[in-house]
């Protein structure tokens, strides 16, 4: 579970974007516009998490006056600016854009108006701490002195209750340019529609027999990586059982991605993920290498529109295709 409050710490940034360039593989949430002049400096995504955000001020020795939680896809996006911009302008820009998009503002406040806590937002925020990486300066640390703390905050919820977001705008210590941290969770109610019947070797064989291919959303990877996550083991066990039952079967393992990121990036990532599945089956289950062939299709064969998270989730998959030659 992600608890967003004392929450907002960059303990280590895996990578940062070059000036004015969105970091590779990143993208905006489809319902939340970025402020003009900003670019994505850091990005992470979890397919499913429980996220709690503050919806009221921080009370000394008591914590947040109120919070709200939601489960689903979790995005954390850090927006950077090259030019000086006031936190108030950014806050108003987000507020206007979100209200136009039908979001309800659950809570908003500024350290300058003592609306977040009794210490100019310092207790509300906790302390940001980030290592300097790739020449990024200055360190993203909230000033410890109340007199120079400059923080603004918005908590919003979409009209249908499916999206919950926290927008934090702050001026780091020794910096003339602000940082925006967007935490947004999109309800995973769609999983009820995607709730696949139990995956078995028999079902895989039947789908291959009727369609010549089968799409698996049950194989999961770490973000921006070909590392297979542990929750994929059950699905891979059934794939291995299929191959052991039908010793003449040969499979093409095809990786697919959504449209976030560039074409070449997704093509490479999908190929690496397909190769990782092939290697896993060979290593863990002794499947002969000549019975498997790996390839990547990137974003070229979507199952659904990439305009929604539901569609993007369906498009992030591994497919098995029967090889007859």
C-alpha cells in the first residue's frame, strides 16, 4: 500500500530526464493535463496498488485531519521546469484544468496561507530527499525554514469516483524552478471484466487449437524492464505443462506493449520480455530451446484502444502463437 503524506520522499531516483525531454517510457495520465512549460523528469507505474492521500491539513501530533484511499493502477509523475514559475500559477492552472475535466476538489491549500499545517507546509510534506543524479541540480529538498517554504497542494477525485489524485507543487531548497509531483490512482474495477477464468494447460491447448494463438495478461514484468515478477509463476507453470503434455508443440512467444513511450523503445522492450519468458521456460522447466522462438511486436497489435488505462492494460501482454513449420 502506498500512503501519500509523509509519503512524498524521493529516496532514490532511478533515472532523470535530460532538460526539456520526457524520460523514456513515460506519459501523462489521460485525464490530467500537464502545465505548459513542464516536462517529465521521473515516472513510475504500478499495475495495482492501494493509495491513500491527504484530504485535509496536517494536525500537530495527530496526523492528517482526513484522508481518502483507492485501489488500482498507480502512477507517480515528477514534472520539472526549466524556467522560473510561481507555485500559485501552477496550482491555479491544475485546478482550472481539473475542474474543466469534471474533477471535484477534495482539499487544497498553500503553505503561504498556513492552510496545510502550522509550519508552512513542512509537516504536511515531510522532507523531500533525493540524491543528485545525472547532473541534476539542486537536490530536491524542501526548505527547513518556514520563512522560505513554498508548497501548494490539491487533492481531487473524478466525477465517477474512478480516479483519485494528489498534486503537490513545491520549490526545492536553493532552486528557482518548481517541481510538481503528481500521484494518481485509477480504479481497477475493470479487473472484474478482465478477471480471467483460471488459466490451465488444457485451456491454453483449446485456445491454440481454435485460434492458433492465446493472449496472456497473467505474465507481469517490472516497470521499464524485462524482469519477470513472481506473480507470473502460476501462468508460466501452465505454459510449461502445456509444452510437456504436447511434446510436438512449438510456440512463438510474442511480447506486446501499450503505446506509452516511443516506437523503438516499445519494440525493444517487447522483444526483451518475450526473450525473458523463453529463457524462463528453458531454465526453470527444461523446455528445449528449439521449441520456442521469441519476438517483440511493441505497440503494433493492440487488443484495445490505448486511450484508456483499461485498454493499455489489455495491450500489455505476452502472446503464444502455434508454430506449424
